[in-house]
C-alpha cells in the first residue's frame, strides 16, 4: 500500500473540530439518542455513489473511532488512490449504532471532499501522462483543511507546491511593485531568508530572463499562451524549473505540457473540485 504521507495529528485536529461543530455544547445527537437504544450494535457500509478515486478512508475511520470511543471496528476495503465505481463498498464499520449515525455526516463530508479532490487531480494526471509535466496544487484551499486537501492531491497523482507562506517565498506582481522590480525583490528575499527556496512569477520573456539573471531557479509563467511559454522554455534552456499557471483547463493541458514546461499549477484541484458522492448504509438487521 502506498504511503501518501497522511499527518495523523492533523487528522485528529480536524476530526475533533468538525465533530464539535456538529454536536454543539454540550455535545449531543438528539435524534440518535432518542430513537436508538444505547446498547444497540450495527454494521454499516461506506458505498460509492459515483465513479471516482477514493481518498480519506483513514480520516473517516478516525471519526468513527472518536464517536464510538474506540469501540467501532473499521474494515477498509478500498485502498487510498483506488479507482472505484458506483456501488462499490469502500469500507465496513461495526459498532454502537448511535456512534455510527453520529459520525455519519462528518465522516461523509470529509471523505467525499477528499475523494473529490483526488478524482479531479487524477483527471489532470492522466491528461499529462507521457509528458514531463506534473500537476501542482496551490494555496487556494478550504480554510482549516489545507493539509488534508493537499494529501488528497497526492493521492490523486498530483504534487504539492508550497504548504504556506512560511516554507517557500513566491515573488508575485504586488511584491515586485512594492520592492521596485524583480531583481530587487529577489535580492531582498535572498538576503533576508537565505535558506528558503524562492519562486518568481513572470508574465513575459523579458521578465523570465531578468529573473534568471537575478539568480532565480524556479519561475511561475503566469497566463502565457503555449506559444509564449515555448519561447520561454527555449530561452531559459534548463537554467530554471518552469511552471505554467493561470486559466489552465483539461482541454488545454496537453498543449501546455507539450511546450516542455516542468509543472502545471491548478488552483481548481482544491477550490473547485466537486465532491465524490459517498453514502453510509446500515445493513438490514
């Protein structure tokens, strides 16, 4: 089984926050407590309602573990990153019925969201297959869910860019304007944070040449046509990694990849992916 680097501490934080939001203070599920005997035990199945790529089953397992206080048994059937079809059983969980139904919506919200991101990412990865280009995500994530959404991108076959403002410097238009240009901005970042990787956004061939001359080894080629991007690839000649970004679509992905660019970054992987419809079905008693 592939290890996609799930941060379990983040899983616990997010699950507890999501359950607290759903259960209120004091925590309670009034419907389940009123209608289901405390000692009742049942088995339920997580079932795909559409074709896609599954991600987040360990996250769902943690939701059931919390609501059941560790008494639920979670059997994972599908693997992270598996392509699944409508009607496929992804996991089977047995435990106190109240706990299963209390966990239901939170577990489904998380796994459906993450599987949607993985499914969308896989479409991009498939579109780029055979080229040197890799699809990257961005910081356009749901507040509080960045670590899980970026995990889902990895599960889907994509690659994470920077995790936040702290690990990679990205010099964009406003930074260039405020600092007095590309060369000045790059120099200031290098002097202030010499250990941090620096990426520079460029929109023209002239800016690309200036950035590389300043020392940049990673360029974001923003809103360029495939023709202009091909010129940049030829001019830079491997002196910097190149990323195409801005208004990319699945329909144009192959044309951009054919330029020889290293990466295509797609904010839509995390900000516009539809969920993968997944349900929790109790088995008949």
